[in-house]
C-alpha cells in the first residue's frame, strides 16, 4: 500500500496527496522538470538533474517526495545522500572532515507553473526535513544562485544559513547554505545588511566568519542580512 505523507487541500481548494517516490516515477519526474525549465525566464536559475542522478536518489541514496492532483504529479522535491560530499558543499561550509559522512544535500525541487502560489515548496521542505535521520545526518547543505529569490526565501525560511558564496558546477556562482541540526541556538550580537549584488562584499564578510541569515527587500534592492 502506498504511504501517504499528507492529504488535504491547497489554498486554491484543490485536494492533493503527498507520497514518497520510487524509480517507477522517473518518467513523471523528468516530465515535470522539463515543464519547469520551459517556464523559466532564466534557465540558469535551475541546475537540472540527469536521469542517472535521479535514479541514484530513487535507488536508496536520498529521499524524494511528490505531490499529486489525483494521479498527476504536480510537484516534487529531493534530498541526496552525497558520495563523500561529492559536490564539496560540506567542505565549502567548514564541516570537519570526520563529520563529512553526516552531510546530506537539499537537492532540486519542482512545482508545476500551473500550481505555483500554493506553498507547495515549503510544504515539501517541511516534510523532507522531518524525515531526515538525525542519528545519521547532522548537516543539511544546499546551493542557490544569487537572484533566485524564491529559492533563497525557501532556504532561509527553513533556518539554513549562507556560509559560502563561490563558483560551483563548472563556474556558476552559488550561495552555499548549511544547517547544523545538532547545534544549540546561536546568540549573535552583530548584524548588517549588504546588497545581494555586492558579491565581493559578501565574500569578505563570509571569510570573516559572518553568516547570511535573511533576505530583505528595501526600496532600492534585495539585501542579505549577515550576522555573527
């Protein structure tokens, strides 16, 4: 019997179900990824996964869930157990070498353009984070392209923080986020805003031990709040 992770109504009144995905869902996953890419004004905002990468996750190297309108998959989200931190995100954010096996990645997510604005990305994030085995994993890492406002808001809303800003994936600039699931609540005394467009300024703060904790819209532009 298929496990149901959530069943209820979206803000638009549509009744949906959420359930774990397996390899038999691969054609639907790929179809929805293409639908999302086709709707992007800037395709560079998304780092798509290949069929092989999806299969790696679906065959036990991560967790992937989907949201369904009846039998139509309208959204999905994935987490990846990386092979020795293969993208280097844990090392980018300073995870001790002995703890690298405790790193898990928040990977790609997709919501059909026809169902945006219903909180699906946030809903799936909450379910996936609750499903992380805290006995096995301590650090959740993710990357986001500067300027990808929805994804930046998504990561900050979950308590992930910017710990690096550098080139990834063959020269693509990315924020590298991390959340330490075992860390006590931080007591920080200093805070400042810096324009998201000021890459060098943010990199200087990060090198000095600051962490990006929030995205704020001002009259002029988008600003990132840094704290330490």
